[in-house]
C-alpha cells in the first residue's frame, strides 16, 4: 500500500515592480497557503527573479526595500536573483537590501569577485516534509562582462548544476531549480542534466499554463508582470519512491487586493517620493523633448553622455526621454519620471561610415516609430538620434537614406574609413534600435550609473542648459 506525501510550490517571476498587482498576488498565495495548511500539506512560496525594477518609483526611491517589504509580508520562503536585481543595484545596495531578509536568496552561480563570502546568498537549501526531502537550488543568467564590472562572478549555470545536482541527489528525493535563465535554457537543462525534477522558469517572460515535461523534468513558469501565480503540486510515493507533478497558473485579474499590502505599498511610495524630492537645480525655463526631431532635452541627454566619458561624439535615441522638464525646482524624482530605464552609458569605436548610416536611418519615419521591448528600455518608441560633438547638414526633402549632405565631428569633416570613439548606450550593443551600432568594437561599459544619473550630474555644471539649445541638425533650404 502506497504512502503519499504532497507538497505545494507557489511561484511568481518577472514581476518587474508592478506594485499594482502585488496586493492581489498576496491574496492568492496566502489563500493557497491557508488551504495547504488546513490539509496538513507543506507549502513554499518562491520568486524566480526580476521582482524588482528601478523604473518604478517605489523601487528607485527605497533602494528596493519596498519590494522586500512585500516579499516578506506575503510570506515568500525563497527567491533567486534576476538580472534586474544583479545589474541595476550596486553590490553595497544589494548587501543592504538582502541582509537579514526573512526569505532565502538562492544563487548557486553567483559569488563575490573578490573572493569574500556573501552571507545572504545560498547555493541551495533542503526542506523535508513527512520523509520527503526536497533540494532547492537557484541559478541566474550569466551576463559575465557586466557582472564583473559590478564586482560579481557569475559562472556558467550548466557547469554548476551538473556538479551540484548529482551531489544533491544523494541527500534529497527531488531537486527543484529556480532558474532565471529563460525558456530555451530550461529545456536544455532538462535534456542535458540528469536528476532535475522541477525547473521553475523566468527571464523570457514565458507563461506555461500547465507544467511542461521534458524527459524526466517538469518545467513551470508564470508569465510576466504579475499576471499569473503558478501553483505546482508534487506527490511523492514513499514506497515506490516515485514523484508525480501537476500544476496550473492562476490569473490575477479580478482578484480583490489585500488591504494590508495596499497600505504597505502606499507608505513606501510616500517614502520614495520624499527621498527623490530634493532639488538638483532651479530651471528658469522648460526643457522639451521631441521624439521625431531635435530638441533641447534630447541634446542635453547627448551632451550628458559626452561629458561623462572620453569620446569624440555621442549618439542616443530621443525615445529615452519620456516627457518634458518644466520650469521650477528640478528633483531626481522628475528626472526618474522622464528617464526610468535601467540603461547604462558605454563607449565604443565606430567607423565614420556606420555613424553616417545610423544618422541617415534616424531620419526615417519607420525607424523613429519603431517600438522597442526589453533590454532595459521602458519607453514606447525608438525616436530620432540626438547627438553631441556633431554637426549635420541634411535635406529634409531628399531621397531617403541619402539626405545628409555633410557631417562634421569636432569641426572636421567626417571620414568614412576613419575610426571614432563614440559615447552611446548599452542597449545599442545588443543590436536593438539602430542595429549597425552593434558593430562597434573596443566596448567599455559604465556601471552602475544609469542615463538619469548621468543627466542629473550634468545639470549641475554651469552653462549646460545654454549649450543644449544649440542646434546640431541643420536643414538646407
């Protein structure tokens, strides 16, 4: 006669600081947890990374503590680190954020590059219920070069899991991987690494309404932005020592919000707004943005990049700026509102030919209206190109891709074959937006500063507002 033990895994992923759904998620996970306890069955609540996103004022203004407060109040037991946690917070900020948290942070492939122990990161934990032992281990996507700049070493998750899963199998009846790697990597893990029973997925925002089986491994994922909560049921037969898995995802829509979490978020939002309300400067006149033409605010952003790094010119898309800055006291909150993206400055070497081609593309309406998703971009459309260090003479009515008549850089004519040092943004290095810029070489990334940090610092320099008024694009006729 079989003796069965059932445990429940409730999971979320890629919420990206959508605080508006966190009160509903709280109600779902706590109702499920209550039902499990009433039935005498164990229940663990997990987040698979990218819970945080600094485009949200609650996260930005509290250093992520608003997210931690919700995770703790909702009773999460463990989480893994997504790229939004690791890439958009400094090491010191993460130490302050996760030190003494009530939940476990699992990241087996993340270590301090200095070799020092990080006491809030664990590779795995074991949990037991009625003789059924589960091992939980977390891994995150290895954006190696970026993480090194921030002081982290993020190893190949395949090597780590191949080594650790076989070890954990000697202690546990089942192994659960918290994977912030993406759907294709999860399927590859399932196919290549024996001994993994369940993979809880994230990063590529995929929704699996029911768990998917690959070989002997079950894969689950709950979409993006808190639209769903995942619920897995693991049934362990003590006699046959066989595991069966079933599950579902629960839509958050139409769920009534929990008032305690609503109040908690409101309190943290007020704190965040207060911390971001200190004036940087006093603006004497408005600074406006135009996604489809030259503007003072777009020029200011390009000037900020060129001032921050050593380069001969700067290229940045106008769509990075989401609104205007108005006369009066200018605060970090205002700058965060118009430039919320977790996008970093970078420099690269580009031939004049690619600079000219990218500038020609920026005059095309279909390029300007291109919608961008992901890679740190939190805006709507790509927009035209804002520049610094360049003067461009062009014919607005000319033949598309042949409108530019002259480009001068540092007062000298641009040469197609010459290599130039260019200040730009990390988004372009992924082939997003102006795709030719991806061909840049000798890349250098500047972390942890975001575009808004660079612009805020630049605004404190005398004379920059007057400089931003100077035109760089000169139409003929």
